[in-house]
C-alpha cells in the first residue's frame, strides 16, 4: 500500500491529441468504485503501462482521500496474465495476490475473468485484433460497464498514439525499476521491519502482510528467465530520460478492446 503515500497526481504530465490535458480528461467521470484491469502477454509486460497504472492509483485515492488514512487501502487494480506467468508486478500494489490473475489464452476466458472483477477501465496489449466469438451476455456486460479502454505496449510505445504520459518525478520510476529487478525487489522487502520472527508482533497485520509478500516474491522470483528479464529492463531504459519515462497509448472503444484480449 506504499503507493498511497508515494504517488500524487502532480507527478504526471498528460497529453491528449498533442495537447496538454489532465487526469480527468484521460479518465472521465472517475468514481470511487472504478477498477482498472491491465492485460499482460509478455514477461514483465505490464511495466509498459506503468504510468497509466500509477496515475489511476492516484485517482483511486483522490476519489476518497480517507483511503490513505491510518492503514491505507490497496488500490483496485488488477493484472491479467494471459496464457502464461510473466513475473510479479506486486510492487505496483497489485495486492493481495488475488489481484494478479492467471488465465488461459482464450478471449472468452479472459472476458469472463475481466467481468468477474467488474473492471471499468481496461488496458489491452496493442496488436492485430481478432474477431473472437464472445458469449452475447458477457460482451453486453462488458460494454455496459467499461468506461475507458486503452491499447498499450510492453515497450511503452504504441503506433498511432493519441495519449502521452510522462513522469514529472523520479518516484514514478521506482515501481517499474524494482519490478524489473526481482532480486532488488526481494531484498527491499526483506529489509522492511517486521520480517524477523524473533521480534515480529504476531498480531501486527502490516508485518504479516509484508511476510506474505516476501514469501510470494521468493516463490515467483524465477518465473521469468534472466534473458527475458534483461530484455524487459532494456526496453524500459530506452524510454527513460532524466530519471523519468514517457509512455504512449491509444484510446480505443470497448468493442475494439474485446478483440485484443487473447495473445496472438
């Protein structure tokens, strides 16, 4: 839940159609019950949508500022690993673990998973669209509920983009950097207070949560091989300048998004 205090809307620059815009223009009519879903098809591919994810997190907290108070809530963001396991993205606060979903590479199965989580804002991997035969009622439910849809790429750049997001603060690169270096992520978590069983308060929910997160990272640390991890990190480096990244997206209609659910 570190993103509750780490991120602020002022850390992001938004451009739409080449003109300066803001979060409200990108995520119109945001309400407290909105939920972001991001599909991922490649090792650590969700990092390509990191600025959209983090900007959405600020909207989650700003919709109800009390969510930051005391023990903050985790943001309502969900990552769908389609047809594989693509590395832990938990450092973006996809937590508890049920918020990273593993689903077969079948468009109908992905849509059912998206509907099950009541996703209202959806980011899909750009690419050649297909014409899947979705169940009529599943399609109708998605089209009725989803407000915004975006195409993104694992490398952070899409063709024919109409949205550009740029970090204005190096903290917007903290979560991508740690995610792309699983060893660093694990070392970070293991250094947090409360993981030493000799001193941990068994009734401290935050310490128990950190322990659970550390255990999951250890289980998943070898999920992506070294070559694929290095490739993903190099992709990120190419769009980082002065300690911050610039990512591009394309706004699409829900019907188009539903044609990009499965991995080609």
